[in-house]
């Protein structure tokens, strides 16, 4: 047997197939796995002893917004610090290409409102050394990074590029406009877009409160763009539907009509409210029926509450829209504290009502769904610990309780967790049902977006710790979770050369100490362009993360290696035989 570049020896292999783990070796040559089995007896340039450790494929996160961070940063953290080796950008139909120079500010406003990325960060961090979507992919390729990036063609910039100001104002597309968008989509797919993404969600708005260009776009427009995928025979449709405000039946009718017209797979965001009728089951039923007819419709879910982290250092908290706080909101925390410690300021702030503002910021007083957020963080907190429950038990107002929790004994760094959805009746029962449904896929980490409000890109570690090991209730199996993080999302977006530990597959691997693994509380970092803030969330237990055969992280720390590439288009299942023949030659 010939030698290999990297040998992972004696680990417990969870190969991404969903099958039971087994102990064995994995041999890697260049960027490919060439051997998986009980014992590899060839030479190796480097050996990692994985005895007692879990070995999995690298994780694939198909719903991120690293469109900007992939330009200005070499590390796609926090995703890469949680075992992710491939991310997909361009989700929700927002992004930065195609784009003319005169439209830069408009796209920044869209991303600022929809994904909570400060405009000044994008204005400073984006080089704008592209105009077309193919040029944007070239710009990604020209930069170094730790992990792989694939990209959807986003609808908002496409519409504005094709229609100009009329597109931004959501005017109906003419036949000429449709032909232009179809041609641009064809160009993007040929250059390597993995599909087309759009949003119909009412609360996806610019910072000024305007609907984004794609809101309520006509089905004829979506079908025209999606026809480029039909013609190419490749690509995936991704949509965010207006399900909080419209019925699933009405909204999924649009998705299914477009999917039928182009004959391509489609995925959409699925969650549940915290109460009322469990309407998520209607969405699952409709997807099941469509799939039984030969379509490929995949609901995409997050394995914990859809929520926001709230704090005085962050973009939302219960007082963020109050006039007195607005006057100090842009001050550094230490200067805010001068006012926050003032009894008169406190008394005034506790009686003020929030003004209108960003839709997410207006959802920060749902007291019975807001909880203290400690370290380690509890994403399934008991109802009696909510701000509302504590206020009733203590005979105080919720505002008083929230204020004191945020002040955290005086340093102002207390955090609250605002569970906006996916916490049906205060339990994970509905989530458990959605996770176990055969049509769903894991996603919605939103890495690269909502920098100062969420940090859901850490969900891989949450799945491995809480859902597999720590939960006091029905759990998930390790093979099930690993498949949900690897092969299943990879297959959903057509990246079938990764997500499995088998000969011929891409050498993306995690080596994990699952017993020692922990997910820590989010912390605030100021490492964005212009010193912009973002939430980061550390994990312990990742002994090594390998991308394309190169170790990018050891013992939860980056190595500085930059093997990440731009993934252009769908990737077929590897031909294992040719790799084995090369190995045995």
C-alpha cells in the first residue's frame, strides 16, 4: 500500500451515512480521502492519534451570510470554530453581486436592515472589485480563507442590476426585464452559482423600513430566473417565505410553482411559533405531498429557538428603542454606564415606552419568552426563569427585572435570551418532531449576519453537546446528528463530494473529544472593519478540524492555514474506484 500525507489513527469514525460508528483509520492524500478501514499499514507524513476521539466529516452550513466577511476576513468564524468546513452564502436573496457602483449604497442598506450588518462595516470592508456575479466569484477566489465557500445568486441585487431604480422600488418587471434577469441568472449558474435565492418575508426590510426589492415578487419573475437552472440542469432554489404573516398553504404555493417550472430542488425556512396552533405540521404535510409527486422540497430548520441575544453592548435589548437610551446608544459601554448607574436615569428609562424601529428591536418586550443567559448558556430554559415569571414572583415590573439582569451587578454585561420562536409551549417537543422528520435539513445558522444580536452559527456544537449528550428528555443519536450536519445538507445543495468519510470524498474532517466538548456563552468582539462589534461563541473539544486535507484548527485554536476554496456549482458523488486504484498503484 502506498503512503499518505495525513493518517488519522484509531478514531471512532462516524462517517456521515447515519450508520453506526466503528473504530478505524482514515488516510488522506492531497485533498482527498483515499482509505477508510480497520488498519492502514502504509506510511504517512503526519499521524494524528485519534484513540478515544470521535471522527466525523467536516460540517456543511447551507444558510449563512458571509457574503461580506468572505471578502474582508480570512477566517469565517464563528462557523469554522464549530467544525464547519463549507458554508453557503447568498441566502435570503441578499448579497453584493451583481452590482453597479451607483447601487453599492442601496445593497448596503438592504443588508444592514435584513441581516443587521452595520453599514459602516460594509462600506469600509468591501473592496467592490467586481460588478457581475462571475466577477464576485473571482473576487472570492482571489482571497485566502480557512474554509470553502459556495454561493447562491441573490435576487435583490439581481433585480436592481437588471431594472435599476424600478427594481429597488419593487415595480413589476417587464418582459424585457425578465429576459435580462434570465440571462444574468444563466451567466451566474455557468460561472458557479449553486442556485438562486429569494425572500418574500415582510419583516425583511432596509434599515429605513422599506420593503426589500424582492418582497412579493411575482411568480412569473421567479420562474423566469429559475429557468436558467432548468436549462443548465443544475442548481437549487432557496426561499424565505412570509409564513409568519400568511398561511403555509398560500406561501408554499409560490415555492412549489417555481420548483415545478424549473424541475430543480427547493429549500425553505421552517420554524414554529411559541404558541397557538402547531401550523408547522401543515408545512411538513405540504412538503410531503409535493415530494410524493416527484418534487424535492426540503424544509430547513434550526435545532434551537430562533432568538436574539440582548445586552447593552448589543443591538437589541428591552430598552434599545426608548428615547433616553437612544440618546446614549452609540456611546462605549463604559460611558453608557455613567448614565445607567444614575438612579434618576434608571427611573426615567423604566417608565418609557419604546418607539417604532427595526422590527426585531420591537420584539424585545415579550417578557415571558425572555430569559437570563448564563455560561454555559441554556437554550431550553424553564418557564419560571423568564423575566415575566420572575417579575410576578418578586412583585416587581418586568422592566425592573430586565434592567437589573442586564446590569449584571454593575458591569452592564449581563445577557438576556429572547426566544422569538421555535420554542413551542416552552419545550423542544416540536423541534424534536421537526428534526426527526425525513424531509427536513439542518441550517439557518446565519453566520456573518446579525452580528450584534445572534450567534446561531454555533448550532453544530449545540447539537453534539445538548441534543446528543446533555438533554434531560428525548435525545438524538450521534450518527443521526453527524449526518444532519454533513451528508444531509451537502446533498440538499448538490455538494455531494463532501459530507462523508469514504474513499474519494473531499478530505474535510473533524476530530472531536465529545466527552470534553462544551459550548460557552457568547462574548462581544470588536474585530470587524472599523472596529465593528460582533458576537462570538467559543467551543472546547475540537481536537482538530481539517479542510481539504489541511489542519486549520488544533485544540480549538486556528493554525493559520488557509486551504479554503470557492466551490463552483454542484459537485457529483466521487468515483471511489479511481481513487482506490491510484492508492493501490
